[in-house]
């Protein structure tokens, strides 16, 4: 009987990305297959990853995973590798830019994606850009956790509320949208400052980008996901504008899904995943240029009946076809097929996504922060504390070696490197579960 193990790089489990890319989809899968998740800060992650019947690596760029994949191939244990972002075009405004812009880390991702038995991409754009890395590839688009009943809207006798939300990583998208909205105002004979106030939930830098375009805004600071959904419920029309950078073209159509779930009409760029997710004229409107944007916004601004038809169709579509529960059926079939080809039988799930955690992960995280801040004494103390409690965990020894070399303690660095190598070899030899 087989367990599916999801392996992620270190990150807050309460973050939006972790919720949408790991917790919600794999909790839905847990209704069908036995699933557990852990991060590469867990002291036994190598042992668990080697012995799992099915391993799903979530764009983990850890060199130790190379050895894990080789050992899994030797044992004929199937591995799936997911690409969830365009790692080779990570924007400088995002925290992961320094890591993903490193050619060595990019090469690691490509190498591990190639070694997997199945490469899964979260968008068609990623599949088009990286599908040649692994001929065994599939697109598993992002989905929604749940869709509430369609909210009632009485916007037939008032001007519709226009709005958008985004993180700092969408700054370029925000600038493009602000320029489009300013152009639309001028096309209707209005100065941007005399047009409707655009409702925003975004960092102040994005608010300033709209102000620089001359637009009025009703600004709300970024908040939690539930607050974001309540923000959407106050909109009638929302925008999903993306640029032509590879990173943008590899992103999901999540804004359309979130808008549709809250009865908000979506006007999206005719690019990237929106070409696949939005049915133009049926569940939303697409635009390829400034004139197309003006025509789309004019249409929904002037026609309340059209807004109603679009929001009803979009809501029905995502409720029926774009939920994690619906996607779990396909994911379960794919994974069960991989297991069957390896002579393994899938273990039925009980509806619970198991989380594998260890108390020392918090200590390791604190030490990592201290290391990044240059507080080497504090970092070394943290790494050695973890190593003392889990001497078979290669990572704290490896990190200790890095600090020792920085301090010129080359003998200590060599000793720590050797201990890391010994620990990794022992973990790779873990017996099958």
C-alpha cells in the first residue's frame, strides 16, 4: 500500500502560496489517497523522501534531492516534480529572486525536473516553456478551495465598482493596468482624475503607481486571505492584467477563479493562462491591446445585463470544474497510474493531509535568519543545537561548514563537511517503509 509524500522547500505554512499550492490541493487529494507533507528543514526528510512510495517535489532546488531521486530510481519508486513558477525569470521585486536567479539553482531545478517520472506544471505557459525538459509532462492548473453561493448584486441602477488586488510582485502588472484605465477614461472623454475611483488592495507602491497615472483610488492595505475575499465581494468588475515576461505568462489564472467565486466580472489579458481559463464572452472578457481593453470595459460598464450573464456563467463554471475537489480526481488517477506501473497499490485516503514536523525546524529557521543577517555566532549556535539533537541530519553540519569557512576555520569546515556527507549517505540508505 502506498503513501504520497509532498516535499516543499522551507516556507511559512500559513502563507497564501503554501495554502493554495500544497494545503488545499493535497487535502482534497487526501480524500482519495493517503498523503503527507513535509519540508526540507525536517531532520528526516531525506529518509522519508527515499522511502515514500510516491514523492511529489514542489520545485525543491536542493542538491540533496539529486541523490534522493537517484536512490528512488534504483528502488523503482515513482517521483513527480512540480514547476509552479518560471524560476528562470523571477522578478527582482519578489523575495525569491536572489535564490532563483542563481544559475546553479536554476540548473538544479532543470536537472531534477528531468529526472522525475512525471513533470507537472501549474500552467500551460510553464508547460510550453519547460515541457521539453521532460517528455512525461502534464498541466495541473491551480484551483479553488470552495465556491460559496453566488452573491446577490444590485448594480443595475448604479455605476459598477472597479477594482484590483495584488502583491508587490505584480507591480509591473499594476503599472500596465493603471495605464489602461487612464486610457479608458480619456477614451470616454474624462481626465483620469475625474473617472471612477479604482478600489485597490495592494502595497502603497502599487497605490502610488495608480496615482502616477492620474487615477483616483479607494485604497486598502494588504490583509489576510479572508479579508481579501471580503474585499472582492465589494467589486462588480475586476481586472487580471499580465505582461509579456515569461514569469507572468507562467502564472495561473487565479484572479479569474477568485473573481468568479465572488460574482465579480473578470476582464483579463488575452495572454498566459487566461487564454485557457476564461471563455471570452461567456465567463469573462479578454483583451489583446488598449483598444480591446476599452471595448471590454465599455461593454460591462454600460450593460448591467451583460455583467449579470458573465458573472452567473463564470460562477457556475468554477463551482463545477475549477475546484480542488474536482481536480483531485484527475490528480489521483495520474498518481495511481504511476504507482501501478511501479507495481505499487495506492493506499486510500481518510480525508486528512498529514503534516510531518519536528520541533527543531523552528531552531533551524532562526539560525538561517541569523546566518543571512551575518550574525554568525548565533547562526552557528543554532545549527549545532539542531545537529546535537539530530546528528544524522546533514543540513546543520553543511551550514556549520559554511560558517567555519567564512571564519577561516578550515579544519572545522572539513570536519563538518565530512559529517554532512556521512549523514546524507546514511539517510539515503534508510530501509523502505
